[in-house]
């Protein structure tokens, strides 16, 4: 459903309070969310501090029904009429706030003040939320400049890449081939200008009376003024402003523009390289054999575990109250037993555990492995304990001991000689339950014991041998990446230096065309000059090669140049589209996906589009080496009619053959309410489409307040990947985070070196983890083709299947053959969900506070406190 109006920021130049001299529209429209036919939503950003309240205000233009007269609804529900104005140049009608006249402009509250308001368009109510802005003008300029540079960088990339090129070629917009072509083009044009085509054109000029070739004006001059020494005469002049020269001038201007932006974009990439080198070097230098424990996160961990202990008891009591199964007390008697739960069985139809039972707490546990049972009919016996799955499920857990009072159905089955008995105990009805031993209590006890030691050591400890080994792997990968980055930076600088002289030569050529009074014309006449003259022919031929190499045409080129006209008024939309460019950069540069043939045209429409062509834009990507295709959508309309900013449909062409959807929404907010936004997008707006999709927020707020969790220290508060339960959602009880929702900081401000790592980790996570069926994975061998989360390479050495220490399943160690990144496919010992250890920095699973190389299962939230080395 499309909106009935468009909203834009406009700048108005007033003659007086009722007369308009000029209106300048923002290039990009303000995004309007259509909830239904009667309800719209708009989010605006206050700009008082960056535009001084003078440079713009919000305006509304009706698309069809010009009879609508919109008005504000104030806090009292009263009407506040808008002012109708007309653009004197285009006759386009806008509705704006009337505002107080300030002598040079009308005041705009929607531009300068934060808060909420409503505007009515007949039966439609548009809710407007104006957010505060604490970004400086310099910071916002950085977004704008980054957007322009990244746009040109993507558009000007070599269009003839193959899959191997995509993986091996780092700087795609500038290489020796493109530099050589540009140099050849300049050589040909210089030769053209040494002897440019010219023609004699008849003109009129004053000549000595003896040399006059009369025209009509000559006789008029004689009739009015008589004979004079000089009269108007027919004359000729040499002109270089012929169609062939106009075309060459046009070609030079285009190549100059291309080279100018190639240099800007390449210098931009060089700056990113430099900052990345600096950032990675700081990471490398920060490695130490001393582990500093985050005190705040540690104490939060203890506090949450204490809350979890209370919640475990409450959930068990709630389950007991819900029971409504009738019990035949003449058959079953109430009993009190002590129960020890082991692993869950593979029975999909029952909530059932292997375990043990005894009558009182002081009785010893039956151990059928004892020597006293050796060679008896009880050798190999075991208990199988089940509960009513209608009332108990996640509330009862493996590794726990309970005192349970209730009605039990018992039946024993002799398996076979020398294999013992299967003792089945089914709890039909439970009247009371106590937790005698729990993993949470063990964790609390362990943490409390450690706290006193940490306080004495100033919250520091030495790394264990296992941690030193893991750190060694991380350092090796980082050193390899640093060496590659430095080489790329060196090559990039050499290419920049090689191209800079060409820009100066092109400038001089343009001045010569101007001096010869040659205009520009994109029309190629295909005259004999371009056939017979090798310099004209060469100029045209090389110009075509340059355009074909880059993959642009006249229409796209004109669209591209509009980017330079975007101003700060467009920043909220700029951020959204800047995010879109970063997603494409990650797909192409980090994970080596090839975009479809006409992707540049689609990207240009998305970046500069209007209301009619920025919806449902799709760019398809493919990577045959890792057997995945991706459809990247901008404002795709979901089946529920909602339009998130970005949708990635990731399709497997191997193994699972499934498609998984990653939904991302950009929020340019000063203070991001992560919990509220996830609840809004995932649940209320149902971007998850009933829990099927992964939903993430992209935001620029480096100061957002999120309680520190068990996440790698390098992330800090920058990212939440749905790796642990973080919020108090009612719906979360039956919908574990499991990497299905989250939020990441995405901003070029501040952390310039590694600001894209969060996004790279997110997209890599979805391709690596969410694409797999991660349940019941005691053999976690991946079904999809493996790839490196860091460098994107498909060259991975999948190690042999190894038994895990507890002998319950298997694990696989994989090493990237290009960057030496080492990662492990393992599984959770508690719920058998697949886990992938990607190292401390690149892991998207949560880490344990004291032992950061241990990870927490995103499904059951369990983590094993292994105090011994593996």
C-alpha cells in the first residue's frame, strides 16, 4: 500500500512572510511507514544544531487528491492548520507548518524540537516522532562523505570480475589495466587537440569599406549613416565547435569525472586500510598472558544467576499448579523420592531422561557399574524417568537433583541376559518438588569462590595453557591479516600515485576545449572522421573500453552525479542507504559474492530513487564456491504488508537446500532502546514472520545503554547477536534467542578501523549457523559447504571426526588454508544443539566471563564450567 503523500525536507527562500522566491527540495524523500489505510508513521531527526534552524523544514506534497487540507492535532486535540505554498519554478504544491515569521523565515517546530505529533489527511492519521540529535555537523558530514565515496566505489568497480577475481582482487576500481586505458585515452585526445577538426563558418563582421562583401545590414547602415570607413560584411571564421570535437570534449569530461571519483574512492579505501591496520595492530599488541576480568560483567553474571535460581523454582511451582490429570489413588500411592536426571533420551514423544532414583537423601545412588553387580543379572541396568510433557518441559533439566513428591507409575523390563533391567518410572502427578542440586547453584558457588581470589589479584589471572594455545591461533590469523592489509595498502598507494598525473592532464585538456570554445555533446555522429582519423578513432574506442570496464552508460552516469547534490537534510535516509552500501561491500569484498549483471543500475535507483522506484528493489548475488545465492532486497514488502529496510534471502545450493531470511532495519537514533526495538520489530510488526526469520537492528548509537553480558570484550556494548537471553519478553520463554534477533552498532564514527566487523560477523553467522539445522547435533558435521568467517575463502581443511572428551558425540576442527583461521564445529552437551567456535573475537556465541574460550549455548543458555584443561 502506497502513501497518499510524499514527505521531504525543503529549504525556502522568502521575499516576505507571504511570498516565496525559491524552494529547494532534498534529493531523497522521507521514509513513510504505512501501517494500514488509515495509519501512517514517520520518524524525523531534529537538526537545530547542524543547520541553525534555517536550512530546512518538513513539507508534505499530496500525490493524487489535491482537495485534502491537512492539519496538525495538538496535545488538546485541536486543529492547527498547515500553510499551503507553491514552488514558483515547478508549481508543485507543498503543505508546511505556518510557524511564526522571524523576519527571514518561518519557524519550524518539526525541524527544531523533539517529541511526537500527529497530522491528519482526511481519514488518515500520520504519527510523527521527532528524535533528538547529538551528532555534530562534522560527524554527519562524515556519514554523507562516506556514503558518496562508498557509492562511487561500488559503482566504479570493474564489471568483468569472475568468481576467482572476486576472491583474489582486492582493489577492484583501480588497477594497472584501468590506469593504462586512461593514459592511452589521454594520449589520443592530446593528439586530437594538436590538429583538431575545424570548419569555416560564415559570420558578419566589420571590414574596411574596400573589402566589404555586402549583406542586408550593410545597406541599412549606408541608408541610415552614409558611407563609413568600416561596414558590416560577410566573413568566415575557423570553428572547432564541430560535432566530433563536442563528442570528444564530452568523453574527456566523463573520464575526468570517473578518474576524480576513482581517486576519491580509492583514497577513501586507503584511509580505511590505514585505520584497519591501526586497529588490528592495537588488537595484536593487546594480547597478554594475563586475563583481566570485567568486574561489572562478573557481578551482573552473579546477579542474573541468583535471579535464575528463583525463577527456576517459580516455574516448577507454576507447572505443578497447572496439572489437572486425574489420579486413581486406589492404584497409585503418593511417594517422596530423590531423582537425579541425566541426559534426555531420543524419544520424541516423551519428556524422558536417563537418570537415577533413591528413597531418601542419605541413601547411596545405585551404580550398576559397581563390581558387586559384575556378572549378575543387574549388570548394565539403568533408570528411565519420564514426566508429563503437557506440564513439564524445559523446567526440569539434565544434571539436576530433585526431591519430588507425587504419584509414580513403575514398570521394570528385563532387557536380556547380561544386559540388566530397564527401570521405567513415570511421574503421573507431582504435588511438590524441591531442587537439591542445580548447575546454577554450582556456578554461583564457583563464582563466589573465585570472587575473593579475583579481588585479591585486582581482577586479573594468568591464562591457562589451553587459553594460551587458543590465543596463539588468534595471533597467527591477525598477523596474516595485518601482512595482507599492509601489502594492499602499499599497492593502493602506488596505484593512486600512478593515476594522479592523469587527473591533472585531464584538467588541462578540459581547459583547452574551453579555450577553443568547444561545447559538449554525448551524440556520437559516427562520421568519416572517426573512421579515417586514428586519433579520433582511438579516443572513441578507448572511451568505450573504459565505460565497458566499469559498466556504466549515459543514463547511469547522470544518475550517479546526483549523489553529489545530497545535503545534510537527508541524513536519516542517508544512514539507511549507507547501511545498504555496507551490506553490499561485505557480500562482494568479504564473502566474494558476484552481483547480477544490471546491479549498478538497481543500486543507483535505490540510492537516488523516488517514491515510485525505491520499493521492492532486489539485487541478486551468487557464490558458487560456497554454494549459496543471496537476494538482497531494499524495502521488500513481506506477506504481512510490512516493509523492513533490508531483507537477505540466503539460498543454499548444497546440503540443506534451504532458504533463510535475514531482516535488517536501520535506526538512526540518538538513544537506541534495543529491547523495545527488538520487541517491536520481531514480535509486534512480525518481521520474523512467525519466528521464521532472523531480525536485526542496525544503529549508530555508540553510547547505548545495554547491561554487560557474557560477550567478548572487544564487542563491548557494540553488538548483541541473540546469543543469550537478555530481555524479559513473555514470548521469549518459548522462543529462545538462538541468534534469531539482535542489534549491532554500524557507524564510521569513532571506530574507523573495525566498524564493519559487526556486520561481517552477522552476515557470516546467518550463512554459517542459521542456515543449518542445529538440533540433535551430537555429530555436528556441517551439511552446508564450509567457508571462512574472516576472509570468506572456500579453501577449508575439514579435520577428521574426533570424539569429544565426554564420549557423547563428535567434533570437527577446520582450518582456513588462506588466512589460517581455526574454528571448531562442536555441540552443546546439554541440548545437543550445534555450536561453532570461531575464536574469541569472531565468535557470535556468548563467552564465559572467567573462561572466555568457553561458549554458552544460544538455545538452552547452558555453559559448562570446566575447571580442568581439555
